């Protein structure tokens, strides 16, 4: 279940669209089934890479409901960040009524001081209700809000319904160490830490105390492998698997085209029927597609899961 003991991998769901722009529920079913088959322990929908702002409220709820129904035993975390608390509350209560395991809240870019950040989360909890478990989304590269370890400590301490941190600072290894040190010293209760950034630093994040990953990557099996191998103490094997995928992980992390790369590979893998994004969105040039194909060919030499792609 979603909570302070959550471990493993929560893939971030891209929202599948048809070429005409409608939500593709067949691809959604296929994607959710696949995550269960490869060993994901949960999933996150309506995240930043899920094109959530491009969905209207009815579409958002329909997509969430489809994922929850298809996920079965896997907990579903739903992004509910919104410009105002009324919209956040409405979405949060609605998705919990549909069976979500919890919600994720990102700070608005306008926050600058530590007190502003702490106050914002207190007000968000007041708005959605303290009975809803929530995850802090710490993503300063995109959101431009910098949360120090002490700020995160204050948010967790002040809000018992906070059960998870999505750690997506860059660089952020020392932040993970600081938070785990607070726990060891007794000044912070334990929460689950799942990391993002496409898995770009997962090899060492798990060694610093992260419980797993909450991110998107077109080969989430690698993320599952790394988390599992590190938990089993098989450090070199974990790094070997990670190193094989690193060139593609890096390529997928490009600003502006990262989602296009991910959707293209997921289409090549037969998970998505289309790699379409809703406008505004980027598309891969012929040169970029050729580079991705080259990376897939190289990856296939070390990981057979990249070979014989059906798309």
C-alpha cells in the first residue's frame, strides 16, 4: 500500500493519446498491465510528464479511474497540483473517492522563502483534508522552488499526513543523506523517499537511502532491477545494469523533447499505439529518431529487452 513504507518503482504515467488527440484507453490498459508484469510496486498519474494541464477535469478523472481499475493491487498516486486550493481539493477528494492511494502536491513557482513553502503545504493539507496521505514533490529544476532538507523536515513534522517525498533535486545526493541523518538522530520521522529525474542518478540514490524511483523511463524494468539488486546488496550488478542504459536515460532527459523520446520508444516497444502529444508539444526530427534508434541498437547488445522491438 502507498505510505511511509512504500518501496520499489512507481512509474510516472505518460497520458496515451490517439493521433487525433483523444485519450487512448486501450494503450492505457496495456501500459498499466505491463507495469504490473515487470514488478512495479505502484504508479503515478497526472504528473508533470503526464501532460496533466492538457486534460480537462472530466478527462483527468476518467484517466485516473481507468488506471485505478486496471491497476488492481498496485497503489495509484495522483498529482493534484493546481493554481488554487479549491481546484486542488476538488480533484484530491474525487480521486480518493475513486480509490487512489494518495496525492502528490508540488509547490507553485511563486514561493521563495522557507516560511512561504512551509505555509503553503500547511494550507494545502487544510484544503484537501488531513485524512489524505500526500507526497511532497521536490523538483526545483522545473518548479524553481528550492527546498532545503530543513524545510522538508518542517513540512513532514508539521503534517502527519505527509508520507512520502518525491526527491528530484539535481544534484541531490547530499539532500537524501541529510534527511536520513535526521531520522537516525531522531529529529525526523521516517517517510518513503522515491526519486525522479528519469532515473539519471538512481544508482547512487539508492545507496544514499532512497527507497526506490518514481519517474518515467522507457525501460522501467531497468529501474526495477537496480532497486532490487541494491536491496539485495549486489552493488556491482546494479551498476552494470544501470550503466548499460545510461546513454538512453541521458538522451531521454533532454529538456523540451524528453517526453517525445519516451513516447517514441514506448511506441516502438508496442506499449503505446501512438507517440502523439497534445499541443503544445514537441516532436522528434528524423535526425533525433535516428539517434534514438542507434542508442536502442547499442543497448540491445547488453540488454535483450531492447532487441526485436515490434514498433
